[in-house]
C-alpha cells in the first residue's frame, strides 16, 4: 500500500469518528461550558497520547524543540472545538456537519498561502460542488432563506471554528520537523491544554463535576479518545502524505455519517430535498479524490496522492 493510500484510509476513519462528535455533542453542549469540555477532552487525549509516546520511547529531553509550534497548533485546534460546542447549542448535528464541509475551500486557500499547494480546476470544481451541497443543507433546501441569508446563530459560530480547523491542516505540514504523528499530536494537545488553562480557568473551579449528567461524561470520553486522540493522529498522519485540499475533502462524508449516527441514536434523519445536499457532498468527495498531480510543500506530489 502506498503512502498516499494510507493517508486516504486514515481520513476515511477520521470522517467516521468525527461525525459521532456532532450527534453526541449536540446532546451534551447545553449541559457543560464549551471551553471546559474542550479542556477535559484535551487532558484525557494528552494522557493517552503521552502514554503511547512513553511506551514507544519517544519522550526525551530534546523532544519539545520550538515549543511555540505546539502552543500555536494547540490554540488553533482548541478554538475550533470550543466554537463547535458553542455552535451545537442551537445548530442541528446535520447542519453543523454541513458547515464543516465548507472548510476544504478555506483549507485550499490556506494551503496555497502557507505551502504553495496549487488547487487544480478539478479540485476547484469538487470544492464548488461540496459548497453547494453544504449550503443546501445549511439553508434546509429553502431558497427564500438562502436569498435572505438566514443562517442560524449556531451555524455562524461554528463556521469561524471551521476556519481555524482549515488553517490547522497546512500548519501541521509547515511546522512538523520530522516528529512522528503521535508525538506531534501529543505536543499539540499539551499546547492546547496550556491555552485552555487560561481560557477555562473559572469553569474548571466552579463546576460541580459529580452533578454532570452521564451523557456529558459519555460525550467527553468519546470525543477525548476517538474524536481527539485518534483523529489528531489520523489527521496529522494524512496531512504529511496528502495535499491539504484532499485531506479536507473527506469532510464531505461527515454529513452522511452524521445522518447514520442520528438514525442509530433514534433521532429523526433529514428527509426530502435536504438529502439532495448530503448527496452532493458525497459527489464532491468522488471528484476530489480522483488521482491527479497537485502542488505540495516542495511543489510536487505523486499521482497516487
């Protein structure tokens, strides 16, 4: 299996795991402060990743060179998660997932600015199809709402979080200095914790943890293990092997995964015309994953990517 195919496999699993955080997050977000749940998820994820690094013998005195890199990456990613949970207080899981599919457009732009990765006409076309599908879902297939630009508050808040996520992808490739995906992810979580200690300090001390409902702890554990620790590694593994636009292309699968999550949890799935938008996001993924050459950090990536 080529490195490019490994990257694609990592992102397929990434998209499935991320989708669960939308459905569970919508249930837990009204019950806990967004910055606190993000602090808890980063703390648990750091313990898991740090333990793995220790077992692999990757922790040593010189491991954290240029610590500012981890603080920057951790701060950017922490901001994404905080805004995600804040947005899910009012946005539905499917509409929030649709907002997330707008990130490849921002990622493609950020990848060009930071890495000089070129977005080809095919990729631009795929991004456009995905954007139409995302907007179709966000505006609930209501043309009048689109013309009036009636977007919910939660969707707007989460969009700015998605901008942070899109910038994060090329930053990983730019700032990595040969560290393994797991070690680099561990450093990023530590950087995020440092930022969140300042951000969530009041909530850390005033929260009655024993009184938090079970759904909150279930959500915290899921997003810590699967939607933070696992996806940190998967995202960074793929980012080192695929162009930024193609890494983010897998976000187009998330509305479909979220729909399945909602059905599994016993919630109503989107119906009728809204499913057309979900279908367009899947079509965008197919277009974006077609093999072709595109610019990388060094200006070249193989067709297998």
